C-alpha cells in the first residue's frame, strides 16, 4: 500500500491546497512507515501461530508413532 502522488512544479501539489510538496511527502513517508510496521508485526504474529501449530502437529505425530 505505497501511496504515490504526482507533483506539478515540485513544490506544491495540485490537490493539497498549496501544501508544500516535501510536507506531503513527509506525511506519506510516515503513513508508509506505519503501514510497513503493521504488516511486519502481522507477519511475525502469523509466523508464531504457524510455528505453534507445526509443533503441536509434530508432537501428535510423535505420540502416535510411539
């Protein structure tokens, strides 16, 4: 979810009511950081869940074999 905006003269955006371009870029960078942080934490969480499921499954297999 990377947001890209096209700028006219490099200083102001057409649809930000004269907000300087670098300010909007800063805000976009912040939102991108937040989004990437959320995605990374979700990925870590899902990996932990998968690990626990796999460990449980292998423990069951082990019990059935012995």
